[in-house]
C-alpha cells in the first residue's frame, strides 16, 4: 500500500500530497543468464530487465564471483557468478543497490581425443622401474596446455615390457580425460 506525505503552505494556503516511492524487489525483474555457458574466453553477459508495468530508473548489472568479490566486467572464466543490480531512483521507485537477481555457472570445455594433439610419448627402454613420460598437450583453440594448470597426469604401473599407460585428466577451463 502506498503511503502519503503532506505538506501545508500557510503562505499559499495549499496542501501538497506526495506519494512515497515504492521499493523494487527481485520479483520486479526478468533475469536472463548468458545463452552460451561453455568456457570460450568471451565475456558472459546476463541481461536484467524490468517486468511489464515496472517503469524504473536505469539498471546497472554487476557480477560477483564465488567469494562475493565484484568483477570489473562480465565474467570469462569457469565458475559460478552472482548477478546483482543497482537501479536509479525515479518518481515512482526508490533507488536500490546490490539487489541479487540471479546466478549462472560457466562450464569447462570437455576435450576429447579429436580436440587435442599429444606428443612426447614414445618407445622407452626397459628399466624394471616405473616409466613416466611427460607428454605435451596441444589444443587448437588455445595452443599448448600447461601441465598442473590445465591437466594432470596419472600413470599405470608401467614397469613391465610392453605397452604402458598415461592418463591425461583435464582441469580448470577444461574437463574430461584421455588414456
């Protein structure tokens, strides 16, 4: 329910009625997350618009990471982000700051054997000890991937004569594994 404030001017013999500004809530807005949530390096921008019938002031969209740290721009990296808005006051609605309206998660890219080139695994000389080759992993979209940042290696026993195994487990911006 709206509330009214009154002002009386003795000099002019007038009464002015003012309706108090309304308070906006999350339910007054439509939150649309980015359509492409796979990690591509491109900014992921959400949109927030007022619902029909809500004629509020300008809306500023802001992004916060999992630690509730405000980002300078739309997120690009894998992770979950909270979207908050600020709205400028107008004649009908009060200004609002940091109204949480939604969240979204940027997902890692799942890599397959068709996406990458692995080099540096060749024939080894039998030693009786575990063999641990250090392959290089190349992904066409970003070049050589850095070990421990974008992947880890797991080895089979690799002590007998014959074929050994190494598994590449992707992490960070990438997901999946290859043996």
